[in-house]
């Protein structure tokens, strides 16, 4: 036995060796301006990382983390920055593509 907990093992397997897929999923969701999809993508990443570990490392209450990333959740920017930092990601601004139509 290697002494790891089930959550640690799950976190390692879920994130895998390639964080690029995680980054791509979150970036794609954020680029659509669909807040529900963006929160869902971040929730997927948090679950893969392990909620208990992430809440501790980000300094966020675990129950509040579930609520803010749950259905109808609306996390504050400060919380998102902390979450993404623990996940090894950050928010960057880039020029938006112009939308056609009115």
C-alpha cells in the first residue's frame, strides 16, 4: 500500500498527466460567454482535483464551494481567482471577436 487516500488517487487519475485538456475545457467554456457552461467546466475541474483539497488550498469553505459551483451558483471573481490558482490556471483578458448582428 502506498499510503495515499482514495481522494488523492482519484485526483491524480482524473487530472492525468496532461493539464492541457483541463485548461482547454475551461477556456472553451469561458469563451462562449455561457456562464452556466463556464461554471460547469470549473466545477468539473474542482471535482477532479478534489473538493476538500481545493477548498483547503484556496482558503474557501467546502460547503460554500459546492454552492457557488452548483446549479444556479454565481461565484465571485475573487473566489474564481483562488480556485483557478489552485488548479494552476489564471484568468487572462484578450480582445473579443466581434459578433455579427445587432
